[in-house]
């Protein structure tokens, strides 16, 4: 099964190289995303130039977000960490001593994503309706995606989502920028405006970048945090401490000079006084709850589907307890083969066993971007573990969680009633 799935993703159906257009094979199964969400990116464009430009833009934004190439330091996550913490504090200030956990996770993930994807997003936070808009974008987008997955034909076309368009403009553009764009008349100003986010312009739709930067991340973050804190696992406290430790290491790593090999010995894999490494926990979350559960290709009119969730939950990766969240299994899965180079070898071996959470060529999980997607998940989980201490308990929704040993529901619409309450509120 694993080899067949890998061949399908790599445009080698039945083990032979596909002679048709690879872009079309990838795009055709996703074509509804153009009509329903106005998305025109590497997953929906049949033009190689558009696909390449979208990937290049995404990589450049990830590199800029962690300051790659700006100094002798390999990466600097402090800005992103500050944005995530700021988002958490903003949300808590608005909500008080009771917190909708799903809403909170979506909020901090969206805020962090917006701030590295759109240069005007920080200034846009001054908009009076910003908090309300953020909640609306995150909740309504999720509602649309749930409908899309269950009954796409019932979903109105993208042009009809006017309220969402307006909210997206307000969270990606500051008021001065938006007003200036409306009133500009010079050729130079119009040229500058042509690069601003605009939901109704296919090349400028914010969802071209936001969908895969934000939507694929928050669900993994939520489930990883739930597994660590609210499943009553025997090793849960140790996992929580490890993720707190990870955020400290991620912050401190920006303040030391490193070699180009630091990707393999940096915060994600650095040993600590604890028995685990952070990437064991993150990988286990990605194994049980892959960001994209299915990948499709269309070869000569025939649809081929890769069920990543089933692949990840096979005995090849999961031993005799594939449905159990057990990060310790990655001690063996992360070992490189003899005489092979550390992490690159381990990753190849994991792919051979079927571990493909970001498919096989996602720009967010490459050496060039320093495994940005994986580290983003770890950063957000670590911040949640740090800021929501043991005084925060599930007040509502605990009965919706399955018994220990069974996986959480990975559906987008799952767990709408998870309510956290502070058992020791500040006086």
C-alpha cells in the first residue's frame, strides 16, 4: 500500500512515469476550490508559471518569517512566538476565565499566519472590528470547508461570500492602506495596489496562501494539545514539560551562532534532561492527525486517491497500537540507518514506512525552510502548554473525547463544545 501511495503522489501510477501533464493530474481533483473559494495557487493552477510563483512566494515568506539568510544565525523564531503569545493574550482578555478551546487555537494560528504572510496584517490589527473579524474569518471559513467536504454542490460560489471577502480585507489591510487603494489614480499607485490582497482577484486572493498555512495547521495543534493535556495519559505531564522546554529552546536558539547543520541538532531534535525530544511528540500528532488526510491525482481521466490517515495508522508506523498516541515510538522511527546522515536518512526511512504528513514535496517541510511547518506546530503547542497551566481544566466537552487509547475525531467540525475554565482565577 505505501509504495503504491508514494508512486501515486510522485506521478508514477502503477509504478510507471505518467506521460501526461503533471500539473493537470494534480489540479483537476482540486478544481472545485477555484469556484468555491477563489483559490488560484499551486494546487489549482494548470500554468507552471503560476504554480512556481506561488511556491516561490510561500518559501520566501517562510524564510523571511524566521529571518533566514539575514545573519550567521540559522533561524529566529522570536517574532512568530511573540505574535502567537500576543494572540493568546488578546483572546484571553476578551473571553475572561472561560475559553472556547477550538476558537482559541484557531485564533492564535490565524493571527500568526496572517502576520508572516501579509505585511500589512500587523497594522490591520488597529481596525476597530479586528477581533470580531478574526473570529468570523476562522469560524466561517471552517464552516464553508465542512460543507465543501460533505456536500460541495450545496456551497455557494466564491463571489457570493461577500461578508467573508470584507472581513479578509480588514484583517490583511490597514485602514489607511485600504482607503489609499480606493482613492488612488496614478499609474504608480495602481501598480502598487495590484499586489495588495484582494479576495475577488484570483492571483491576489489571501486564501491562496492562507488556506495551507493556517487551515492545515490549527487542527493538528488542537489535537496535539488535547492528547498532551486532557486525555489523562500516563506520560502526559512529561510531554507537556517537553513542549514547554521546546519553546524555550526555540527562543534561545536565535541568540547563538550555528552551522548550516543545525537543522539536525537544533531545538526540534536537541536532547534535554527529559527522556523525549520535541519532534517525537509533533511527529506522533502528525501521524495520527495528518494535516491533509487524503491526496488525489487524476491520471487519464481516472481518479487515484491516497488515504494518508489510513497509511499513517498502519502497523508499519504504528506497531501493534497504531491508534494510540504514543510519542515514544519515534525513538526507533527517528534513528537513521547505519552510516547514513542523521535526519535526512531518518526522514527517508519514515517516508518508506508511509509517514507523509505534508505529502512528499511541501515547501513548508523542506531543508530550505528549516521544517517550518513542523516547527510552527510545535511552537503553538508549546505556547499553549506554557500559558494554559494545570489550573485550566475542561469544564464542558470532556465527554465528547473518546476513551484513552482511541484516536480523537479528526473531522473539521469535531469538538465544538470544548470549554476551558480557570480553576484558580486571579483575584
